C-alpha cells in the first residue's frame, strides 16, 4: 500500500552556499551583493510556489525484480542488480517539488531572465535532492519502528536513468507506484512532468551492500562519478 508524504518546505530549502556551489562557484569565493540579493529573491519565489509531496510504497525483492527488468533495456551488468537482492527492505518512491516551480523556471527563461531562472532551477534541483533524503530517512524510521530493528543499517536510493538502470524503467515503476496520485506523469521519453521530480527505489540494508567499484562499461561516459561521494558519505556515517 502506498503512502503520501507531505514535506515541510524548511526541510528541503538549500543554503546560500549550496546554491552557489550548484551554480559552479567554488567554496570560499565571495560574490557581489547583487548576487546575494538575487539568491534571496529566488528563494522567496521558491517558497511561494513549492508544494513538495512524495509517495512511498514498500515492495518485496521479488516484486522489485520485475520492476527493475522494466522494458528489458538495462545494461548487461549494473550495481543495483547486485545490491537490491541483499536488501532487508525496499520501497519505491517518487516526489515532486511542484508544477508551479517548473512553470516559473520556464517562464523566466522564456523572458530571457536567465539569472533568476537559473538560480530558481538550482534551488529546485537541490530541493529535489534534499526531498529524496527526507523520504529515505522517513522509510528508515518507519521500518525501524515497525520491525523494532536496531541493527546498524542504512538507506540509499537509486533512480532509473542512472548507472545502467535504463530510463524506460520508469514505466514499470509508475505502474506499481501510481505517482499520478501526487500529480506526476510520464511522457513518451519516460521523463517526468513536472520536471523537478525524482523517482526510484530506496534500499534499506547494511552499509557494505552499497559499496562497489566504478568500473562498469557505462562508467566511462559518466561525468560526475557521484557514486564515489555517496559511498564516502556512507562510510563516514
Ligand atoms: S561512475 Fe557514474 S555511472 Fe558509474 S556507477 Fe558511478 S555514478 Fe554510476
């Protein structure tokens, strides 16, 4: 059974430093007062337009096998196919920041107001990331409460379109989770509307199951190698 989760905006608002880093400004670099004012303006717009909401549904390992196979387009070998069978619990999730935020970003770009449009875009991206962390923690707490488990476990999410899980995997994920209930839809290219949304699987289990080498064939084209930072954070938790 799925559960709708309403966010408190304060849980997902990024800091000024995070926004600047997302904009490519290195840590410690001072920016002009004009930029600081624009950040405050973009944050105010975000707060007035955002209506973040998520949906979560526990799924068995067997059930997720079918979701993960999707349309049969995944890479031959992927990190996730080795991780999820070792999970203690799994949950599909989706969240969206709101249609109004995405529409406002498009409006600013259409009107050639790139500075505020780009800042709002960064804020929404960071808020989606923070929202994912909120849902991960929510799932972790609910499992610990339900099963009275106190063992050393962690939660980490994975999404279609990354690390060998083909983007078409969204189709099965949507069929199972039904995120239409929170206003999300999929287009023919399997992209979500509104754009500032995230979906995927949350894996609850021992830390070690999330540790892998970034030497899959598709890693050669990866620009971020973000799995390294995720693992580092996990190990230092
Ligand atoms: S290097 Fe990139 S593509 Fe490869 S596993 Fe890490 S994040 Fe995924």
